[in-house]
C-alpha cells in the first residue's frame, strides 16, 4: 500500500516528459544529429530513442552510432557528439512548457518540506543548468544526471538521506524509470501523455498530470 501523499519521505522525478514537455525537442535533435546518414537511419535512431527513454545519453548515442549508423567512434568523438546534441536542445528545453500539474506539485512538496530530486538521463552539468535557467532550482534538494545510471543515483540518495524506499515515489515516463524505481523498492507513477497508451505493466498507476494523489 502506498503512503498518503503527505507522508512521502521524498519524491524523485525524471525530467523530459515529466517536468518539462520537451520530449519532441530530443526527438528533433536525434533526427538532426543523424541527418547525414539518411532517412532510414534517422527513423531507426528516433525509434530507438523513443523505445529507450531514460537511459544515459552517452550510452544511447554510442549505440546509435555503432549499431544503427555503422560508425565507429572514439571517446573524444562521442564527447563531441554529446556536445553537439546539447547545443541542439539546450535553449528549446529551457523554453519548453512544464507538464501539467508540475509547478503545483513542486510547490506542495516544498510547503510540506518533502524533498524532491531530479534523476535524469541528461548529462549532469546540462540538467543542472536547465533546472536553474527554468527557475526551478529552489524546488529541488538535488539534481542528478548521467553518466551515472538511475538505479545507482537512487541508491546513493536513499543511503545518504536514510530514506525508506517504501515511503518514496518516483515519477517517470519511461520503462527505464519504472525499472529503476522497482529495482530500489520505490513506488512509481507513470506519466502518460493525453491520448497515448500506457507503456507500463498492467496495474501501474499512471496520470497525464504530475500529481501526488492519483
């Protein structure tokens, strides 16, 4: 049984598609980054990106270059590709509207002194800059991104803050979010855009809004 919304010890949030309505920003960036490969590769890259939301960006880019575009690349070239991707998305993510219910929920958590954390697949420095530039930094106790994987980030936060997993909630929009939450014993709320089918296992709580009660 999940706790009452006022009894959460902490709430963890993914970012794209959960805090910011920025999913299509990333889709356009993946398509642009692989435009030199042609339409078929672009389509495969975008599909892989959408099917594997929540995993670290470097891991996703490496797979797309090697497995889908047939391009071997050095770590330096991978870093450059990641920087190019950041250049493509940064301003658009900063400008993207918030998902419905986000600001109200973050305000409620702050008023109730329930700590909130960002756990994103976006590189750490980039996601921290985005949170600051969107004026949301005051709502979050900590903001984390890749290259560290989400289960490891969650485990570290739980340990350092002595949270009980069964009294914590993860809000995400990807199966990687669901798996990370379940691997660490957290409750999970899946964000599903209006009119879209849930990608989560049956009986998973879902909502089109960010909320503490569902």
